[in-house]
């Protein structure tokens, strides 16, 4: 049994993509109630476009920046 990284909810392995996804950065399972998305610019052959990647709450840019600043101070 897997557990959500954020809330600790139990997740079934065979329901990936239905009730939960993996964080794209830390690869931990996160339920759809707690998942966030970051938009990233991608350069295509003819135009630029935005694609979104699923991330957990700890990997959001503001929290990540805050953690790194705390470690350096």
C-alpha cells in the first residue's frame, strides 16, 4: 500500500492516474486532492507553448526557494 506524501491517505497501486499521480520532481505518490501543477514553457518546432507538470506541495517553487534560503542561512 502506498501513502500520499502530503496527507498520508492510503493509495492503491493499480489506481495510478485515477486517484493519484507521482510528483514529477521527487517521484513520490500524491493524491489528486493534494496535487499541484507548475506551468513550464516548452519550445516547439513552430511555436512556444506551456505544458504543466504535476508536483507535490513541497516542490512548489516558493516552498523550494524558502527551503534553500533556510539551509544557506
